[in-house]
């Protein structure tokens, strides 16, 4: 391959398909297909409220308090281990990445000045000069190599280890140039480096309680499970950013309490609201709402290695028993798209449109539960406010089960500790995914046999081989076909029921400006603190 791959962009899906049909060059296709979520096709996030969506001139100064929706005493400032949204918010404030996804879906350079390759296997990363860490240390290629190699060390426990292992070689050409070699070609590398866990830490870092990064804020208070306070980095390398003097981050797990905190002025930004809370915000002149459909979802996981998920028919019965339209229209008030039990959302260029959702069919569900030998038994289903709308989803399933003699014992557990004590562990439990930028990342994290977040313990040698084949494929027609087949496999074989793709809903004071949609989800892919400001 002689074309050099750089300047990664995203574009309308129809344009991509037209380009494929007309025989576009590999360079054109690789540039077009770096990110599945299409900002134009998906629709820009909708801003509602008392003020115009057109941003005013940013103003410097002021502090805000932000309410996240879950927390844990296991929170971390180590980006490699970050898994909770509140971790990502905090890490985005103190660290930078080599690249980042802009609101239009384009992969742009951050700490990297450029990323180029001739074959999608050996990549040259040129770094920006004159950047320092919070402690005054200069940013160099050694920091990049240290940060990326950490993900390969089992002792670190990186949550993106299975993605990072494709990086097999690192070389410092000089202080501002790094060469990264992959085990096999992967055209998605610039986008992969935009994942929050690949944020850059200082060479040799072993202590993360201070969050020593190159980012827009310096962490002053970090109390896991309680609160965080960060102040503006006076030496931040991006001109004029950030605008805020400081921000405080807390968690309020109860949705109504989070809304009430916003209405009372106790917080200025409340993330991830349940649609059922929106009536509380109607006709509130001092509140704005941002809605965005990035491909997030809440799923019900039946572990295929545990009873009852290991019984043929049980997971299939669950999929037929979910009333998707009821969830879409009533539970989520229309702020969702019907899902088809696989994780690649409808705004993704690789989404398999031919894969139809299973209809709500209690008779088919009853047949499969009989096949599994569980009809009439009491099946515990673990749910929590920690997974968005999971309690409502569980109630819909329980009521549908009652009508066919299928008993679901819905057990609501606290948000605190849910992700460490129940998620991935309970036989039948809910999960929640904040979208990722490429199918390869999603499949590697959730469905490969050795995936770290394999919620239903799905395992298929065929799937694993297809994942590796598609990763380095430059024939985009074939790549799309393989990803489509993999979605069918997940929908039919995995123990994850994904009834809908949900809109993100964030609400804020009308005085808070600058919050826009992002392909990585709500709160600007958790990087809001760097870009928002206060009016008045």
C-alpha cells in the first residue's frame, strides 16, 4: 500500500456507500470510515431550553458543581483502569490523549501533531513540543511509550489490554517522534488512540492519586466515592482553555434527586438523566437539556456459563419477551431507537440494517423457556440505578413474564458497588455501555472469547477469527460484510439482550454554555470540563 493514511475524517453513510460502489481508492475509504457513528446521519445533539443553542463568546472564571450518576470507593485516577463514567470525567480533566474525537466525529490530533503510516502496520507519531506535565516535567516520546506499554503489563490490570496487545513494538525516534508497530495492519489506530484509557501519563508514574497529567485541570481533592475538586491548570498548552476556574464532581445515584439538585441550584450540570425525569424540567426557564443518540445501550446479560443462561433457549426467550416498542415509547418517551440484540448502533456506518429486531412474541418466549426447562421457576434478575433505566427494563420484563407463567424475581441493589459486585458476575444482570468509536473496539471489549467485559461469557472461535480478519482489512466492502455477519452471530448466539439504543440526556443551568454533542456520548464524551463556561 503506497498511499499514506492521515487526516482522519468522518462522512455521511450514503456518501461512503456511493464511494464504495464507484470504486474509491483505499485512502479515500480509510479516511471516510475511521468512525462508524455519522454525525450528519445521526443528527446533531438537540439543545432545548430557555436560551439559544448558538454559543456566546466564552468567558473565563467561575466554578461549577457536577452531578454524575454513579460512584464507587474503587474510583481511580489511573486512566488504564478507568471504567466508571465518573472516572472518565475526572481523567479527561487532568490528562490528554494523542488524538480525540471531535463533535462531528472527526479524529483530530491532541498531544500528537500528526500520525502517519504507509501500510497501516507501522505508524509514525510526531508529538507537539513545549508541553509540560502538572509537575513541570516536559512531555516527550518516553511518556508516550511508557503510557502505551503499561497496557501490556498484566500487573497493571488495564481494561483495554485486549485492544493494546496489537501494539507489539515501540521506538523513540527522537524526543518528539514515536514509531508504533502493530502485530498486523489496523487502519483504526488513530481512532483507537482516542479511547480515554489511552490518555498519557508521565514516564515512570507509579502513584496516581494526584493525577499528574498534561490536561486542563490539576486535581486538588480526590476522595473516591465522595467527591473530586479540580482547578484550572495555569500552564495548559491549549490557548485560552479551560474557561472555568474549577469544578467539583460528585455522584447522585437517584435520578429524581439529581434533577432536584439541578433545580435547586446545588449543581449546575446533571448527567445521564432518565427520560421519565424530563417532565420535572418542563417549562423551567433556567434549565437546558441536551439530547444525543450516540449508540449507548442498557442490556440484560444471561451468562452462558452459568444456570439458567447455560440452558439452550433461555437467552433467546429473554429476547422475545422484551417489548421493545413499549420500552422505546413509554419507558424512554421516544428517546431511543429499537435495538436488535447486538452492540453496533444505527448511526454507525457498519450497522447491519438487514438484521431485524426480534418481535415481542410471548408465545415464542414461552416455547424457549419450556425448552430451557425454566418455565414456572423463579429466576433472579439483578438490577440497579447504576445501569440507566435498568429498573424500568426489569419491570417491563417481569410483567411480560407474569403473563406466560415465567417468574422473574427482580432484585434491586444499590448503585454503589454494582459494577464491582454484580456486573459480569451475577447469572442474570444488567449492564450499560457508553459507545465506542469502532466495531473492533466494541467487539474486542465485549464479545471476543477473552474480552475483559464479556458480559455473557460468549465464546466463539469463528467470531474471534473474523475479528482478526476484519481488523486489518483494507477492502471496506468485505470489512462491512464481516462486521455485519458478526452482528448476526451476537444477536443469535450471545446472551446479551439489547432492546434499544438510548439517547443521552444531560441537563444544565442556562448559565452554563459550551456543552455540545460528541460521538462518544453525553457530557462531550466526558470531556466537558475543558470546554464549558459560565455566563453572568
